C-alpha cells in the first residue's frame, strides 16, 4: 500500500508536469507555469492546518481554468483584450468563499497569465490585477444583489481611470474607456447569473442565498410555527445567540444564524416527544410509557429525520452540516441516567449506545450552534434566572462540552470560548431580565 503522503507527492508532480505540458502545447510562456506551481505550493501549505476552510484547491483550479480558457480563446480570436471579463473570478471567489486572500491569489495568477498570453502586456496585467483587487473588496460580505451590480459599475469606472492614468492622462482611444466601463457591469451581471451554479458545484452557500432562507414563508419554517412552536422559538433564540457569538470571534454570524434556524427541523416528525413542545399535560407523559432505550432512540432520531427533511426541501449542504453536527456525539444524559436507575444487578449499560452518532462540529459556526443550543435549553430549567446563575450555567455547559471533546475538531480557542460565554451571558440576561411589580390599579380605584 502506498502511503497518503507519497500519493500526494505523486499527484503534485503529475499536476505540475501536466501544467507545463499545457503551456507548451498552447505556446504560453513557461514563467506562467512556474508562477502557478509556486502559488499551488503556497495554498497547499496554507490549507494544511485550516479546519474550517470553505474552499478546496479543486475549486480554485476550476475558477482559474474558466478565466484562462475564456481569455485564451478571446485573444487568439482577435477580440480586444479589454473585453475579457476578468473580474468575474475575483468577485465569484470572494462571494463564494468569503476570503479576500484567495481572491488576491487568483487575481495575481490570472492577471499574470493573461498578460503573458497577450504578448507580455505588462500594463494589461497590472490593470486587471488592480480591478480584480478592488472588485473583491467591493463585494466582500455582500448580502444584497444590488451590491454586486454597484460593485460592477464602480469596478468599470476604476478600470477606465486606471487606463487614463497609464496613458499619462490623455484620451488616446475614447472607446476603450467605454469598453472597460461596460466590462465591469457585464462582469457583475454574469456573476449574479452564475452564482447558483457555482454554489451547487462547490457545495457552498453565499450570504445572498442565506438571506433567502430567513424568509418566514419558507415551508419548513411555516411547519415549525404550526407543528412545533416551542422548537421554532428555541431555534430563533439559538440563532440570536449564535450570530452574536460568531461576530465576537470573527466567524460567519449569518451562516450560524440560518443554520440555527434549521438545526432542529427533525423534531417535526415527533414534536410532542420534545419538552419545548409539550404544552398539554398528557404530552409531558409521552416518555413515561417508554423504556429509556426507546426514548433515547426517539430523541436521537431527530438528527437523521432532520437531514432527510433538509434533503427533501433541497437545503444547502452547509446548512445540513448544522443539523448533523449540532449535538456532536454527546450523551443523551437524561435517559442514560434513567436507564442506570432501572438497571438490574450484574447488568451492564454501554454509554456509547446513548450517544448521538455525530460527527463533531468541524467549523466555528456549527460548534457555536452546538454551544448555543445546549445553553439555551439548560437556561429554560433555571428556577431563578438572574445574571449570576446564568453566568454559572453558561460556564458549566461550555466546560462540559469542552471536556467531553465536542469541540476537538473545530478551531475555537480558549479565548474564543471566553468571548462566547460573555455573549451568551449578556443575551440570556436580557431575555430573563427582571421587572418591577406594578401596583394593582383596581385596588387604587376602589380606595378612592
């Protein structure tokens, strides 16, 4: 058997060899192959220790290949290089991966390559690099489609201004400025139209798509309101906690909020078996007739049911991750304790049988959702919710999850956990704030 490290080295050597061969066949300067190989090595090493990366080298290679062949065939066909829709790639990479670093590297690679293809045109490459950097910055964190269109217009203006400066502030070919202005607008329109395709291909989700999932008329949210109102309310609070905590540690708050909205949709299959939905007295006795082993199956099954529902309603894979990971492989403690109490002498109980199947959270966002879910549920059981008891509860829950190993596969630090705990305490204290006792107005009236 060949070791994984050896396989990776062989793949790298083959990839570089293919890259040089393609450059030779297409008569592209070999310096392009050297630059691309260097960037490939840089990305390979930078990705090695990143748990929550939202992109892969295959995704980046695909985006680069798209702009390479578009540029190559346009230039070889005699089309003006000013019409090359260069900014499509930096804009797409920024929106899809929410990473300016990745967009910069793609811009450097693509601009250098296009400059080489067009006869080592340094000014063309520099102009595209500048517009690529600005277009990335303009769409970074975009939550509305209008932001992308506006970015296209501004990018077109920047391209025209760059050309004007490069030509020593002289209007040599006026039509060139109009082409560059139109180029920026066309790029933004293409990006808007192709976003859903790339989201599907790369199995990622953008802020724009996430905001569409907040619509309360979504069938799943509507079902939760009607069939599992307690779970719906719980999910809203978990979403608020997760969003605020993510902002405190530099994670994607919007993704965490939407993931939290849908993390418990599996409870729709048997909502009456979950305490937050047990409004009637008879509902609270649902588990009394079941053995602990059966009850834990009902409780644990909401993860599997949630994944099935999410796939049925075609939710994005990033949202499905929240459903799968929001309990990790934690213990269903309540029914495990009940099973221990009912245990007969010399009978053994396997703790692993009372644990969720996992996997453990791999991203900061899903890990924060796991913590928010546990903290919110536990806070409901507080008899006297005050700032001190809430703070004690928050630290206890987070410490238990940490000790149980639920955060082992994500890159949250101890400093992050302290920030998260502070956010949870602040928000929950606001939810369970005290009120002054108002005098009875009827008594006052009768005294008069």
